[in-house]
């Protein structure tokens, strides 16, 4: 392996030049595109040479103030850039480069997809387009002229406002765009191709009229309405909640089917994976609808948090990503509106955090929310930066209150609009706007790892005082052995024996609250509550007020009490999860010891009450009845045994199913949604609960009646949610009953790529699908490793979502993984690197599996031609 340089946060230096303007002219063509760039530079910091980044570019010409530069005396060209020697203080630099979009399989820079041209520049893709300081703190005003064949590229889009368009002498056409806001290169975008759009005029809160557009390939205009609605809702929400208005005359969303991630917030020209735009009831599920709303919101909210105020360097990535995820989470919750809806949304967010981020924190890639070093920045678009980053932002709101948080946001924009800043600047705005000292809070940015908060309680009958003693610790992570205490907000409530909230009087305080935020800043602290007439049941870490593991020795009866009565819906659900998890962990041990398995009635009765409580939201009931996933149980295991986990969880599912068969059947019938499909939270919740009931009903093998219930649902479903859910249940049986419905499904949707992705994914993630079947599916004419959605639907679904087959004892899953990592590495390093991470936790598995995983990792590590992306990860994993 060749050594690749590590970039350190401490090495940050401001760029020595200011670039006031960048004029770009593109002569677009899929085979050869010429890019003419002209920039006006002025030195602002001492230094000598001018450094411009480049990646795989061909330099055609370079002029300084009109004089052609000489490669012998004026500049040095190497693999990653261009150094102009001793430039003057102020000058114009003109450069012409050539790129080959149709040869670009990395989907970074300028690339072709279905005959159209797109760009993706974050984080460092602009350097694949032209020579430029491709770093977020160099902000410039862009003028962009696109020239292309009028037939093949009838639509020409870039950032900002369209100022001119017309026909060129040679018959091609052109469009000229000016972005009035200066921006870093990672926010540049262009789109050229045959596209159509749904558009609407929209009046902002200030009364200004803007044009909103959703661009798609011809034939997809019947799937853009939900994205458009989501965009309008996002604009309104940001006006109302944060007083932030759309700053352009036009806002465009463009859908592309070849895309490395979800979407990209380019200024005024958001480019989206089709998966997060296209929806109608025939092809999209409730989850797709919710995801579209959330991703449209996320990218739109970046317009202020990311674009107007951006990052000084990539170590500050969470400054925009954590904050914007927090904003999209709040948006999605507000769109549901009800308290229980908010809780359902919060539970979904916390589930991802615990399952994926907590496990990242416990593995070789653990890093702080603001990392100190990286090799390949694309490897740091992680759940820690995004989801834990969002929790860190949420903690400010918990500590300062909603109004205090808003004051902090206002000050942040007042101070930093138009600038590239740091996470410290954000924290300072929050502190200063509220007159608070948030110095210790900095540790959430600098220390990796998930803190554990252990709680002990003591009740003094004579004094009628209840004391909670909180103690925090955090395990070492790579490169960080000793951790200092975090500033942790722990929201608590106390329930009496009837399940009512007890008024909370913290010692020394005269007014009572139902819930209060305890601020844990030392390693150990005690909090005393007065006027507590009888021993309460504590409801701890309400609404998951901090991204920590909370340990408290709850008894089963206390958990059942919380599940039945807690006014904090999040903790109601949490109590049910604790009950289930304790049982599952015990069952796993029993499976490993070869003991007979059993499940006690306390759990069944407690969740049975929830299942049958029609006063509760169906979506909430579905969440309570959903067992912790196999991945979550793996996360909680000291030594992971994927087979025992699978057997234990299946056993528990079957027991629940057998004991509550009648209830599930009743719930199934009672939660049918009739009439025209609507993706609203209530209808989606009903479908979710109904389909969960169906899954339980079919989980007892060989129940012909229930299988025919699922078959009927497949045939009669009026929407994709119901059809796919019933099909999934059938596929999961591994029986012949799934063959015909699977074939019908394929035939019905053969020309819809996103639905065919679902078809691949459903099969790949079924515990009955082994690696041989996956290999067979890879030979299907519709499979294509170059398309990230398709690769994810089959390969990632198998490696991520089918643990029992992926971890086959003979290591065949791991050998497959190594093959696919290497194949993807040659095509698209970013996608390959995502697949690498499946083996993050190889050292936590049983020794026999570990050895086979190590072989697979070494196969990858010892291969030639590894990308930086893949190499950084395998090196860290094998360390
Ligand atoms: N900012 C982009 C992510 C870019 C990823 C580059 N590897 C999308 C988002 O977070 O909104
Ligand atoms: Zn983002």
C-alpha cells in the first residue's frame, strides 16, 4: 500500500488570496467538455505561490493578465494541483481545461447519467471540473455560461438567476446564470439535458414572488407533486420557526438516477437522487413519502445553515450537517403536529442514532463531532457528524429552551452571514445570546464516544425526599484514552403509583415542574427532590435529552408501569424496549447454551395493553410492538453471535404472534385505510400498524390462512405500501407462495427503476436468501453495479440487512463482500467505502467469524489500486 497523507485540523491556514469573481464558460459535451475559467485574484495574506487544486484534469491553456504562462518558468503542474510561481498582488487568471463526463464513473465532478449531464462538488469535486482553491472558506461570486447542443441538452441550469439565453452562431444554444451570493466551490452546480419540470409561483412571507421548479426526466411528471408540496412546506416552516426567508428568485430541484447519496444543497439548484423526489401512491411507500419530505426540507434548510453561513474547513462539517439534520427533524415533527406524532418522529431518530451512531462510536472509525484529522473527507460524512451532531444541537435547545435557542440562531446569522466559520462560533452565539457559559459543552465536539450515565436513586421516607445520583463515564476511543466530563442535560419526571406526574421541587426551589432538566457537569452529582410523599418511579432521560446510554436498575414492574402511564411518550416506548431487550439478551444466552426457550407473561401482557389501546396513535403502537432489530442486539452484545441473535428474535416474534394472534387479527381488520391514498401521518400510522400485524400473523410458519390473507393483500392493494409490505411477508417465509407475487411485481414495474430497486432489496434482505441467490440476482439483466441505488438495493441490502446469511459460518458472505468492495473501488470509491464499513465491528464477533472477516479484510487491504477512501478505512479497521 502506498502511504497517503493525513490532513490535520490544527494545520488550518487561511487562503492567501481573495477571489472576488469567477466566470465560467462550459462547452458541454458528454465525451469532451471544455471549461473556460477566469478569476480575479487579490492577495490578502502574505505568502508566495498560488495553489489551485485539480483532480484528473487536462490543462489546455493558462494565461495571467492575458499572458500565456510557461510550464518551464511560471507554474508547476502535478497530480493534485497547479502552483503558479510568484504571482503579482492582484491579477486575472484564465484557464481552459478539458474533462470527459461520460468516462466519469465516480459521480463526482461533471458526469453523465442517462444522457444528461450533472455535477456533484461536495466535498472536493469542483477540482475535477477546473483548477481552483477547492476549499469551503474561499467564497466567490459565480457567473456561469453553459453552451451545448440544443436538441440533446435542451435544458441548461446553474446556480442563482437566469440572466440570458439564446442561440449561438454554430447552432448550439446557451444560458447564462448569475448567482448573486458568493459561495464556496462545493456549492457550484450545473445540469444539462432533456428534462421537464413542474413549476409554481410562490409568495414568500415578505410578499416577494419566487419560482419553484422540480425537474425530472420525461415521463415522471406524475411523481413530482409531493416533492413540490414538501418544498413549499419547508419554505413556510423556515419563515415561521426561524424567520429565515428564501433569498433567490428561483429555487430548483433536479432529480437524477445516478447519485452517490441522498441529495445536494447547491445554491438554488438542489440535485437529488430520484429516490428522494419521485413519488405517487402506485410506486412509493409511506416511508418514501416521509423521506422525501425530510430530505427536501434538509436540503432547503441548508440554504441558510450551510450556504449563507458555511464551514471554515471540512473539520467543521457538523456545523452545517448536525444543525441542518436537527432542523429537518424538527420540521418533520412539526409537520405531524400532534404530541404523539412528535414522539413517533423522535423515536425514529433515536433508533437510528443508537443502532448506527452508537456502534460507530464503539468501533475503529469512532471520531468526535468535530474530527481532528482525516485522510479522505468523504469518509467523514458519518452518522456521528450528522445524527450525533443533530443531538448536540438539540441539547442547546434543551438547555436554553426554544426561545433561547432561537436567540442564539439569530445572533449566529447576525454575526456570520456570508462567512465561513467554525463550531466554536456557533457555540459562542448560543452562549452570548443567552448569557450562558457553555465552555464545557465544547467537549461534545472534541471527545468521541458515547457517554454512559448511571443513575442510582434513594428515597427517604422521613424527610420525604427523593435523591437521584447521576454518574458519567465514557470509554476510550481510538486516539483518545482519557475523557473529561461532558455537560449533559438529563430531563426527568417522577411518577406516582397511579401513574400520575409528581410535582418536582428541586431542593431550594419554590416552584414545581412536571419535568425538569438536570445538568450533569461533574463525574458524579446528586439531585434532591423535596415533598415527595411516596416512593416514585423515575422517568429518566425524557425525550432522549442527551445522546448517552442511561443505566438504571429498573424492575420489570417499574418498566411496565412506565409503559402504561408515562406522560413522556418517548419513555413509554423506551420502557417497552427495555423489557424486550432484557428478554432478548437472555434468550440469546439460552440459544447459545442449548437451553429450552421461554417467554414470560409480564412482557406479553404489558405490550398487549398497548396493542389493544385504541386511544393511542397506531404509529406509536406499531413502534412499541416492534422488537429491537438484530443490528441493535448486536450493538448491545459483548461478543456478537448473529445466529443466536436471529434465532432468539425469531422465537420471540413467534411467541408474541402465538399469544396475541386474535388481537393482531382484530388490529389488522380495524386499521384498514379506505378511499384515496394519503401519505398523512395518521393514515400512514394505520397502515404501519396493520402491516406489522400482518407480519406477526404470518410469522407462525405454515399458517395457510394467514398466508392467503397476505396473498389477498398483495392482489388487492391500492398502494405500494400495502403491496410491498404483504410481498415482504411472503418473501420472508422462503416458501413457494412468494414466487408468483414476486414475478408479478417485477412485470408490473419493470420500467420503474426505483421500484425494481425495492424488488432486489426485498429479496436480498430476506433471511431465506443466501449468498448464492444474491450472486444469481447480480446476473439479472437489470442489475448494474455502476448505479449506486441498484448496488445498494442488492449488495448493501444483503450485507447490511440480512445478518444471518451475510455472517454464514463458512465465510462465504465475507468473500462476497471483499469481491464487491474491490469491484466498486474500481468504479466508484465513495460507494465502495460505504460497503467497507459493514465489517467495522469484525473484532466484536465470535472468534471463528472474526478470523474469516480478517481474511476478507486482508484480501482487500493487499489489493493493488485501492482508492484513498477504501484504504483509509481498511487501515483503520486492521490497526
Ligand atoms: N451535503 C450533502 C452531502 C455531500 C456528501 C459528499 N460526500 C448532502 C447533505 O447533507 O445535505
Ligand atoms: Zn446536509
